[in-house]
C-alpha cells in the first residue's frame, strides 16, 4: 500500500513515516497542501493522511472532492473541540484521528478506512488455496505458510485486491518504491517470477504491453 502524508510538523512527520514504513507501507511525505495536491495529480496512492490544522489543510480536502478524487482520506485533528472533526467529515474525509496518538491507533484507523473503501468486511484475502493476511503480512497455501519477501507480498496483495483487472507495471512499481528510492528496471518481473515459482505459474498472467493480472476464478483459462 502506498500512502501520501501531508504534515508540516517535522518531528511528527518523521515519526509517522518511519512507523508506517516499518508496518510495510510505502509512505511519501510533503509538508503543505499545494505539494500534496500536485503529488495526487501525478501519482497513484491508496490513501491520504492529512493534517487538517495546516493553513491549507481544509482547502486541500475540499479541492480533492470538488475535482472528484475519491482517495480515502484520514484527517489528523487536535481534538480540542469537535469542530475540526465535523468540518473534516462534512467536507469529504473518511476518518479522523485525534492528536496525540500512537502508531497502533494510526495503523488501526488506516486498516479500517482501507477495508471500508475496498468493500471488504475483513482484511484477509482468500483466492483458491491461498490465504493472505495483510495485518500479519503472512501467506498460506493449502494451509501451509509460504515464505515470500515483503516486496513480493506487496505485489501479490495488490493483484489479489484487483482480481480480474489488468494492472500496468507502473501501478505495481508505485507500491514498491517511494520518491527517494531508485526503481530497478526489472524488479517487478523478478518478483513475479519468484511468486510464480512458489505459487504456480498460472496464478499471475502477463498481458504483453498491458500489464499483469490475477484472473477471476469464474473466467475460463
């Protein structure tokens, strides 16, 4: 999962980015709403964490919804009154977190928000004989644990969350690399090769020139 954080408090921003990176999110961080809006126009993110107390925090949220951007938004508020929460939710936020908070609370809010937006009632994904648990970052096949790398897990999770959809290579790269990471030219291909060796070559289809897909199990081979 790739997240965008808009936060101008350096200490808090560093803490959130480091904590969520340890939780296996890819986190890009900007310090104002203008930079955040630009990033959202040119990049693909799974969710936005927005400090509503920024000078342009509410404007950023309003602008997103006015232009029809449906990205899940978790707002951070001071918690002194209910006004910020109400205003944020009324203007399109999907959830809120009161400051101060700990990383466990932040992780829980993100999981809830992302699951609600995806329409899932549980975070776990079942596909045939595979069972993937994003919370514990574990994968089983026929009830037996399968050892895969974190990047392999991210690719597989993204594909399983979009069964039947063709995802371009760039979409998978977005979940592997942030702005400060150099993109390896054949990384996606290498990770998919390893997944096929561990899980079966028919699991992930390559559609030449278009991308990759985990097929809907109801579709013919």
